[in-house]
């Protein structure tokens, strides 16, 4: 994303764009309360939210698949299936696409905040 992570500029919102994106999704969620009754209420809400965010929410930045699908290697197959459906729709309704074949949004290259040292990887 071209943003350098720093810790010397408090209250600057562009230090960690991945975290900022997730936080905005959290805050703008229709279910996000004005207040939590307790710290336990906040924790329970966030546990449910992050489960949804990682397993059900389709992310525009990763080809409209979930982080779980990317993590478990399912995303490429999903995008290939989408390409087949888009090609079929294009053939049946070319005018709807203004004569241009639609393509699924591709997966971006891997991006890391703290990339693991591959030389320390344990093979199972």
C-alpha cells in the first residue's frame, strides 16, 4: 500500500492501513453500539465481529473473497469459477457488458505486516 509503519506520530490514521480499514468496517457496522455495557460486552461483540470479518465478509481488496478463503488456498478456485460464470453471462448478454469481456478482480500479491522468517518454518 506504500505506507511506512511508524510509531512516532500518534493519532495519524495512515500508519497502518490494514488496521485502519478493519477498524472502519467495525465502526460503520450497523450493529456497532454507541456504548458497551461492560468490557465483557465489548469483547463478546468483537469476537463475533472478527469471526464474521474473517470468514463471511467479502473484501474488495482481495478479490471479493474472505480472508479465510485466501488463507486456506480456496480463493483462486473461487475466482476461476467466477470467470466461468462471467464468460457465460457475457456470451448470453454481450450488450450488458458493452462488448467487453468482464474479468474477476484478481488476488493481490502477498502483503505482510510482520512477514515470518521462512528459514524458521517448521514443515509438518
